[in-house]
């Protein structure tokens, strides 16, 4: 799901990448502990790729479904991580949206990995400079 330059992969390629990722995670996971997938997925929360990972469409791997920390424990807003308010992002002219995620697999014993709080951070300059072209997702997860 990584954007190469300004070309995005076809829907078929993206779905295949999600299935590959989920198959890998399924293979290496420890079912007793929390399992996480985090990062810049370059796709919105309503995309087929995120729907596959969160169990809203055909799941990417059998018995592997993720909580979206922002959806579960954010403030109810859009959780924008790519914003034209950010001078590093604005030149690309992409629409404001959430493309960065903290995903945790469910269910786990004792609720391990369940999102309890989530916020977007990194929106304030440090010494006058924003640290990235993306804002960050910070999540507290139950352990």
C-alpha cells in the first residue's frame, strides 16, 4: 500500500499487499500477546484495504481482524494525519485525510491490545519546524 512517487498501486495490487501483510502477521503472531500493525498505509479509513484489515469486508487472513485505534478511542473527529495545513504536505495537493494507523488484532486474552485512548500528535512545530509531512497517531493500548 506504499505510494511510489505519485503513482498509487491498483486496487488489485493493494488488496494483494494487504493479504500478504496479513498472512505474514498471522504466521509470526503469538496468539497470547498483542499483535500490532502500525504506520503510513496511504489509504483512507473507508478504503477496501482498511475494511479488509478491520473485518468490514472479506478479511485479509482467516481469523485475523484488527481494531483501528483511532476509530475505537479517538476523539470522534476525522483524525487527519495528512493535512494541507502542514507546509511539508501542502505542495502535494492531496486532500486532508487520515492515512496513518495503529491497528491491533482482536480478541486477545484479557483484552490485551484493546485501544483505550488515541490522539493525533506532531501538529506543533519544534524549534519552528514540523517534524514530518504526516502528523502522528499516538495510542494507548491495554496490556
